[in-house]
C-alpha cells in the first residue's frame, strides 16, 4: 500500500512539474542555452512574447519547449537580427512549430540559404514581415515599450555588407530596462553611441544587457558600458566554442565597471525576472 | 523446430568465420539425440549458405568500391534523405560506375527517395574523423561505398525508369514525413522528436542533450524501433483486430499486415525488421500453437538478417540488440527460477533489465571502454511508461489528424507523459554508476 502511494505521489509530482515547471512567466527575460548562437525570449506582463533570434538549429526548439508553458503554441514577434546561421537556423524549426504573429528583420542585402528558406517559410505560412530600423516603437499589450535604436536604416547603404551590419538593437522598457544587441559590430556601436549622446529615445541606464556578439573583444567597449551602466550582463556562448567567446578583454571591461555577468556556457539557460528590485 | 535452430546457427557461424562453422558441425552432431545425421546435414547446409553469402557479398563490396570524378552521371536517390541540423545526407545509387555514395548537401535541397538526378563532383573513399570509428565499415553496412561533399546535383525532369517499388518508397516516405510534421505541429520539443523516436525510430532530430541522457542511462534502445516497440504495436493491433473481426485467424493476418506496414513506415531499418521478424515468429508460434524454444526465436531472425546483409554482423546496434534479446529470453527465465527457489521475489522487469545489462555490458566495454549500470535503476522506471507513451502518442497522431478540435487536450496529455519520462531519464543521468576510460 505504502509503495503504491509513493509511486502515485511521484507520478503526480512529475506530471505537475511537467505542467508548471516552465520559465516564461510574465515579465521575464530568458536567454536560451542554444550553444554557440543567440536566442532570447522576452515575455511582457500580459504574456506577450518576443523571440530575438533563433540560435544555430533544432536545439532552440527544445530549449523553447522547456521554457514556454506546454499549452503555448504561439509567439507574437520573432526577430531575425542578421542572416548568420548561429542566429537564424533555429528559426526555421520555430516557424514550422509555432504560430508567429510577425517576423521582424532588417533587409538582408545578401541573404544566405537559411534566410531564403526562412523567408519562403514565412511566405508559405502567411507571416507578416516588418522591416525595422531606428525609430520603430511599439507598446505591448502588457504595457512594455519597445524601441529600436539601431540601425539607422533597414537597408545597408554600402554593399557588399559588413558581416554584422544592420543588427537591430532593441530596448525594452517594462518593469525594468533591457537592451538586446545581437551581433552589433564596432562601427554600429560607435554610431549608436553618437546617436544616444543627443537622443531621448535612448535610456539613461539599462538593467539587463545582452552582451553583443557572444562577448567578442571588438564590441561592448568601455565607453558603451559607461554610457548605459548595465546592472547585469548576459552572455550567450557555446561550451568550449572555437571562437573562444567570450573574450577575456570583454570580461575584463565588465569586471572593471563592476558589472556582474552570467554566461550560458556556464549556467545553461538564464532566466531573469524583470522586477524593479533587480535594477 | 530443432532443425530450423541448427540451420540458422549454421548460417550465423558460416557468415562469421569459417572455423566457427567447422566447430559448430561436431557440436550439432554430438548434442542431438535423435536424427543426428539429418541435424548435421541441415547445420552443414546452413554453414554452406552462410559461407557462400558472405563470399558473394565480399565480391559485391569489392566491385562497388569506386573513387574518382563524376560528370553529369545519372543516379537515383535510393534511400530517404537524411536531414540534419545544417546539412542533408543523400544516398545516390549509380549504374555507371556501379557504386553507391553518400553526398553531403545543403539542408534545404528538395530531393527525396526515387528522384533521378545528374551528379557532378568527386567521389572519395570514406575517411574517419577519429581512430575509434571505422566510417568505411559503418557505411558498408548500408551498402554505401563513397562520399561526396557538396556535389552539383540537378534533378532530371524526364526520369529514365519508374517502377512500383520506387513509387511505394516515395509514398511511405511522404507518409512518414506527414506523421513527423503532425507531431511537430501537435507537441513541443523535445517531446515531438522523442515521440518520433518511440514510434518511428527516427532519432536525428532529438536534441544532443537528450541523446546524451539516454546514452548515460542505457535507455537509447527505447527510441530505436526494436522488438519491444513492435511487440507493443502488435499487441495493440491484435486486441483491436479481434474486436473488429471477431475472428482469430483474420486478426492474426491483420496484425501481421499492420506490423509490416509499420516496419515499412519506419524506413525498413535493420532494427525494425529485426523486431518485426521476432514479433512475426512469436505470433506464428502462438497461432500455430507450437512451442518455439527461446534460442530458436533468437537465432532465426538473426540468421535471416545476416543472409540479407552479412555486413550487419559488424553492426554494434545489431550486436547489442541480440545480446539484449539473449539476456531477456535465455538468462532472465533462468534467473527467475533461481530466485524463485530462494523465495526472493523481484519484479520481472528488474530481472529482465539485469539480464540484458549482463549480456550487453561486455560489448559496451569492448566498443566504448565504458560501463554504465545506471540503466539498472532507470530502465525499470522508464520501461513501465513506454506502452503508455506509445499508446497515447499513436492515438494523438491519429486523433489530431481526424478531430483537430481536441489538439490542445492531446498536446497536454501526451506532453505530460513524455516529459515525465524525459525527466526520469534526465535525473537518472546524474546517478554516478559509470566506469571507464573514455
């Protein structure tokens, strides 16, 4: 009798864990552990969701499946920051499995096979596309304000394009402020700093910063950190990745400014509850 | 039945090594009480067949090993496209030169089995990335003899041949894709790919961390279409068929047809054929009310698979699968009797798991240099949920296609069952019961 009760209690416990053990609660930011790539999910106070990039492949949908509630089959906005497979390939499986409200992207001047497939899939599934650039703003159903700070234009003015040109930088003001930078490169970072020295669109401080380009040494300069004064930095990088991301110089710059950081290669999927107390 | 046993044993021994065959003959003679000469003759015939088949097969292998340049060579995509993260493997059969190659192409290329293509590029001999893995031997199991990297492939709009076999293959592959897509739409990941593994044996889309957990806990066998999966399906079918037809004979035939259709749907993988042969054999024995000795039920399917493809003898999954079979049907009953005499009562699933672990451990140690005993704890927990997960999963696929209005409910129930299994496997992967140097 006692053994039966133990078995049934364990099974019910497992079932409850399966049902309610998800991470994407209202007002959270989840940096998914997708190996060497990037995929970040923001959920606003009303449950509206934005997925920034899709990581390098099928691993993203597994990470997403463990993050979203079982019954959740839709994502409101999916953003493709730039057409590199470590950001785009996983979106193919996301588009195949979830109902997507809108696909946001900057105009890829030279789309690779993955981006072409993504655009074909979006067309097949009648997912509206939206070209985003500086000045694009929306207010989500839960009251979060989204603003695109970079790039200046969705079109790269100087083809052939730089590897990471026109990566969108998104600022989300909810209970706290989040900045998503994708694979922002040094040129766009400097341009953004210039813009933010005069524009009110840019926040004075950010609470959570997604460190650009997996912690590459060429971006996230001391000037950038001094301008936005992040309270915590999140880095998406694969375990023992061949690019040796994040670079020690970047980590040193963060340490010099006394900014604590979390890394997916050490911690796996990182969940941040976005409450004012975390600021 | 005894003669069949010695015939199958002869084929296996003859295919393995000729001296093993020579050794088997006196054993067959000496261990048989009645009809000694006939037994030795049948065993000898089996050895002869095994020797002839392996010799013939080696000649075929030698004639098909070819390397060089192809220029617009006409080939046929002769296996389902193997789509992975970032690339696709395409198996292409050529008549001139007479060889079969595995081409690595971009992941979104729209080729499928039965397509005729013109191929240009270099064919190289398969080379291994590391010393522990013989890639050439691995590919020969699938009768593939060369590799190509990013060849130029053009589909032929006017195919030179078309036959019913190809059309059947295409239909089966399309049906399989439809089921996989249905699972993808219905369930979140990693549950969708895990269920595809349980039902169809496809494991290529299962995330690496889940595969690692399965390997650590010795539970990978549940996502290979094995005898167990086929027997579960066969049992469901037999019960349903009896209700539908009210006729034992018709139910038996219906079960057989459905089992082999299911095997076809899984891509006629070696594991599925193995499982289905065992299931068919045991169904036949039950139907004919014949007593089939356990070793005969083991040897005959093994011999049939070796006659079809002698290279399978070197296939690790084949070896592990038959070692596990041997443990379950020969060692486990013996253990059961011994323990019963000592009035020690253990659940039969624990005894079977222990027996299978006992017989597969030497092969794992020899091949990987590691031994994991966490399977002893995890397998009894997980295997209890396999029939439930298979049943609920299969029902969900059918019901979600017919009555989509119930999809949210089906998604909830199926995901909870599968996620519970995956949680047990994940927790089991932390049990420190592995030893080894690698």
